[in-house]
C-alpha cells in the first residue's frame, strides 16, 4: 500500500545532551518510522526554533520544515503525527491533529498536564476516529515481556502486589504505573492514597514534580500497587527494584538495584533462591523499544486493531497518578472514578498550599 505520510511536532534541541529541559524524543521516534521502509515517509516537521527543525530535517532527510505546526497540519495531508513536546502542550496539539484529519497521533508521555486534559485528548480522538497512542515503550522490552510471561505461567503464584522506586510519581512514574497496568491485565483501579514532600521546586519539562512520595493504590481484582519516589536510596532500599512483582509464592524483579545485578531475576514458586533471567542485552530502556512501539501502531492503523499503548490504557495510569496527588490535596483516600479536572499538584503550588523553594 502507499506510504503513510508522517509529520513531527517538536523536534527538540540536541539528542546528544538529554536533560530535564528535553530529551529530543523526535530523534528516537524517527528511526522507528524509517525502519518500516516504504510503509512510512517522514514528509515534514515543525519546531518553534528553525535551527532545531533544520537539524532534524537534515538528520532524517525530511523535505519540509515549519515554525507553526498548524500550518504543517493544514498543508501536508498527514496520516500520522508524532507529538514530541513538553507535557503541558500535548492536549491542544493532539486535539488539533485530530480535528485536522490526521489518522493517528503518537504522543510522548505523560498524557497531559491535567486529568481533564487527558480525558479531552482521548475523547476528541475517539470522536474523530483517530488512533491515539502514547510512548510507553517499556511494554515492548524483553525484560518486561519475559516477566509478564513468567507471571502468566504461574511461576510466582497469583499476583498480590506491584511496586516501583524511581525519581518521581508523574514524569518517571508514568512508565511504571503503565507497566503495573500491563502486568495486571489493565484492571481498573479502585482507590489510591498518597503523601508527598515538595520542599524544593522540581520542574521536569516545565511541570512540577514532587521531591519524595509514598503512594498505595488498589485494583478492582484486589491487587495492590505501591511506589516510593525521590532522590537517594529510599525507593531502592524499600522497593528493591525498578519494578517488583510479588506473588503468593514468589517474586519477580525487573532492574533490581545493586552492583552486578541482572536486569531480570525471579524467586520461583517452591524455591528460596534468586534465578537470573537472560534478556539478551536489553535493559529497562532499550534498545529497540521505540521502534517496536511505532511498528505496532502502524500495523494497528492498517489493521484497525487497538495498540497496546492506546489512550484507554494510558488513561488508567494517568487516573491513578492524578488520584495520588488528589489524595495529598484532600488528605484522604480517593476512590475511582476520579472526580476532578485539574492537576492537584500544580494547583497546590499555584494556591500557595505548597510553597517549594527555588533551588
């Protein structure tokens, strides 16, 4: 069939110098489309800095650049758009793509700055028949796929609890909470409760993220999720791994913390010993994960099937994370479905309820 015409919104600055100001994720999406050969053609990109757009276009042989993404949408008749901008920009850009007639949007994570914004993105895309996906690429990694296969095979008994330790609850945490959904067969959450410290301002891609958090949530099937976030060793010491699955008869750890640890290990049912599992050189971040995400979303667009990184799955994760922040605001357990529209952390800062000092 004819190639899908692909465009990019947000190319980023420098892929060789990633930071909290940007990871130039367009440079990670683009090889995924190019790997599909004549099924996809990158025809345009838009960035508010001409030099950034030009550098991306030169790297990936993109014929046209724009400073205004709306102009690109109006002129290019795009089938697929990758949105690789900061979180607070996602909502309107995705909506604009859907209303411009784009057939599929692949957006960076997290979904949106607010819970209302996340829901609006998904709703508008559904109303316009647009396939909306988010770059929760860890679902396609061998450590995670293997862990899921071991879980489903009953190697640790029935799943009881999932946990993670990482830098923050929303920007980093979105990957982990998404993986909890993956491991727990996308079972909806029932409630969440959390506490945070936000003493020092921490902006990640322009959005507030707490310094330390502890959160607990329960799924409708009785499985629990938990996280400890922040600098230092709290999450590492208490959770023990990047992602941890506890069953009735064993434990699986993806990315266990400690020098010389394997990327995946299991304490199987009937054993008291850890067993390392070979993941053929893949770690928690890749290689090859972005390419696999894009290969699937393109195939699903052709087939009319739902990608694993679909908006419905992303909404489940976003609801849990926003519910955790709402628990902090109300000082209470928060039941689902979540009945707010804003971002509680952002609003607590705006109102003065939280007053983080600038570093």
